C-alpha cells in the first residue's frame, strides 16, 4: 500500500453535502435571527411581562414572567419573577444593568438590544423587516428542500433514525462524531424540531399578535389560547431557538469547525474515514 | 493544510466575528434609528409591504373579534396622556364638555359639526374588544359610540380624499417652543369600518378623562396609538405631508408604523 492511498483511506471522501439552497438560506437565516432576537428583546423591554390568556392582568393575576427593578434596603435591584417566584437578577443584567454609578433600568440590557437604548419604533421596523425576510427564506427553503430531497434525506426522522438515537447519544457523549453522507439521528431530530416546529411556531405566534391578522384569522387567537398566550409562546420559542443556536455552535466547534464551516460555505464536506465513495465525490 | 484557512487564522477570524456579534447590540446598529438613513428607509418598506398584504388579505368590512361580557375583567388601562392641560380642553372639561364640537372638515362637500348630545343621540354601537398597546399589553373593554362612516357621508367625502387625519386636544408633549398636540390618521377603509366608532362610553359608564373624554375614536383592527383620545376634528386630506413631521401621526413621527395593524 502506498502512502498516498493510506492517506486517502484515513481521510474519507470529500462529498458535496450542502446544496446552494441550503447554504444561502442558512446564512440569510443567521442574519435574520440575529436581528430578530436583538430587536425582539428591545420590543419586550417596552412591556417586560408575559401573561396567559387574551389580556394582560393589571387588576388580576395572570402573569408568568416579569422583569423589573425594585427598591430594597440595599438600594435598587433587578428582579425577575417567574410564576410568582422572585429572583434577584441584577448580576445577569436583567431588570437593572450598566455601571453602578449610572444604572439603567431596562428588562434586557442595552448590550443585547437593537438599538442599544430604548427605541421601540426602530426595534419594530427592524424586527418586521427581518420577519418578512425570514418568512420569505422559509418559503424558499421548504420549496427547494422538498424538491432536492434535503427534507426527506436529512430532516424527517425515519424509524431507523429513532432506533439509532441511543447509540447516537452515546457517540455524542463521548465526542465520537460520524461525518456521513446524510445527517445522524440527533441531527435529524434537532433540525426537524427547528424547521417543522419552532420556525412555524414563532411565525404564527408573531402573526397572532397582529390585530389586523386577528380580524383575518381569529382561529389563530383560539389556537394559541389568546393573544397574550401567543406572545408568551413567541418568547419561549425564542428561548428554544437560542438554546438551539448555542448547541449548534458547540457541535460545530466539537465536530471540526473548518470542515463544518466549509460545507456551509462551499458545500464540500470531508466525510469520516471509511465512508464509501460515490460518483461526484472528490478524494 | 492546502487551503488559505489555517486553524490559527480561522480561530482568529471567529474571535473577531464573535466579538463583533456580541458587541453589536451595544451600539453598532444604533444608526438604524436615523430615519433619514438608507438602511432605515429600506427597512421601513417592510411596513408598506405589511399594509399592502393585510389590505389584500383582510376584507374591508371584516370585524375585529368581539368578546363576551365575562371577558371584561378589569378597567381599561389608561396610557399616554391621562389629563390634557391645553386651555381649550381644561375649559371644556370644566363645563362637562357642554360646548364640545366634533368637526369634520377638509376634502368634504360641507364642513359639519356635532355636539356631544347630537353624537349620543345618533344610532349607537357597543362592542367588547381587545385593545392592544404597541408596548405589548392587551386589555378588553366595552366601547359605546356612533359609527364614523355615516357622519363622513353627511359631510360628503370628496373622491380625491385618501386619508382622515384625527386632531386631538391632547398636548402629549410639552416643549420650550410650545405644546406638541397628538394626532394620527388612517386610510378611508379604516375610517369607514363598521367598528370605527366615536366612543363616548366605556364599560357602560361615561368615557372618563383618562381614557379620552369626551370622544375617542376606535379603530379596532389596529394598535392603541391608532385610537386617538380627546378627538375634536377629523380632516379629510389627500396627503399626510403637511401634518407634524409628515409621517401621519404623533407616534408615527417618532418612528412607529403608520398603518398600525401589526
């Protein structure tokens, strides 16, 4: 065996894994979600409380989350209330942030909002612009991925994927990643959850907050159990997407950031050694 | 490595990109608040898209949801101005709005005015609706008033009119160079909408000062800033540019979307 063939065998083939549709929509979404998150927190700051039901309880109690500032004997503190339980969140910058001599009393600190100061009007303009772009990109992705087989091949978990979950969990726990031609069981479950549950959910709950859309489709208010519940679900979905983002980045770094990034930029991905080559692969 | 991206370069690059993202929220994107900026103006086109899409999708007469009386669980939360201090308003309030007049003028065949008693004696409509503030909260209340549409017909809206501008007694902002008065505007679809009522009653009581006495217009398929309180004049126009900063309303001038249905 020559050195060259040994090299090839230890590397696995270079496969064209991500289509242009997947790559372009991926990066547009990345930009959209960045702006949607930071302007969303700006919008939340205008009324930093979440409720269950049609309306916001000012004279009755139906809030599930409140972020604010309170006065204590030791001076003002940031406080977050979840289901009636109070937490001091000054250290996290929730409710109160900024330098000790010039504290800022917003729910989320200016470091994570666009603009960095209170400007609901600008937050909404930017939020809705990227909301439209996000939804348009979703249409492109679903159409292209349905036609080119990305959804069937990589996204929808099959029975054999479900059966493979325990082994995949064990592999991930020991940081043994298989770089195959298609996605692994946990990858499929994660992306299926994002594309088929979280993305539609965040769009529909967003639309349910629009009084115009409420007139057009009042069933959406009922589907989510009221406008304020829709707003709460919108927020929770945001948290889940942030959690997905963190895991996504950790996995990219753990699985080999250069290979992963290259596949999302050029489409070419270095598969694990032992992956059978097919026509179209590069050595 | 054959490529240009070495691991060291990549890590350096990601560190720069990553810190850029983290710092981004600090102030890199504050320029989007500049309403004359190109990026801002491009992004504001999305509001026009929303307006166009919703007008195409939603029937002109389609009603906002009306709720059962059991859904009224609290008083209507007052927001914005709760007691204007303009001399005209203070005078009207002192005499319980006896000399109040609602005027419809501008691009109409004849300017008309109505006293509060005249408005109260017109066919009334009551609706229990959800008020959605742009800040994010909602409040359900019963609003009683008379529809704006028939009044506009009495004045005879000219075919060239495109918008109704709502002028208020509300000195929402006091500056060194004088008061800034609240105003907003809508298209004629919203003005003629069956639920667009000149309300004088709230939860079976006389509309209180904190909620806009003597008359507050309801535009139920839009957010709270499109429900002008302390209304005194409705002006039919073809162009919103001459009013305020030209964006169609007090809050709109500060950057809120004009349509307000989202």
